[in-house]
């Protein structure tokens, strides 16, 4: 599925008091497209990590689903915790994709 957002990786560009999130540079002569202007470097870094975090969430959810579907040597209490987490992961993924 093709993302509806600007694909990562994204980078942080600090210019004085302003923080920008941009696509990674495609050449040394131009900056990547601006994704967001934020208040504070820490907010910009969190936003810039979003594509990688979404990918990690999708991979974690797929792993939990496979573990549940195909069985696992994991004790039932741990598997139960992972299944609880799968709902949280699924909700976060839907929110990131604009599906909720």
C-alpha cells in the first residue's frame, strides 16, 4: 500500500529559533521539501522519526499476529499481554494513516 504521506526518511533542519522537518536531501545543492515547522527541536525530532516509528509499529503488529496465528512457545500470560498491545498498535497505525 502506497503511503498517503511524504515517505521518509525525514530530517531536522534547525535555523536559529525555528525547527523544520524536511525530506532528506536529494542533492547537496537543495534542501528537501518542508514537511512541518515546529516549536522546538525535540518536537521536530519526534515528527521526523514518524515514518520509521510507523514502520516499526507495523512490523511489531505483524509479528504479534503471526505469533498468535501460528502458535508460539511463549507462555500464555506473555502472549495475552502482546495481544492486548496489538490493539494499541493497531489504533496508533490507523491514526497515523488517517483511518480513525
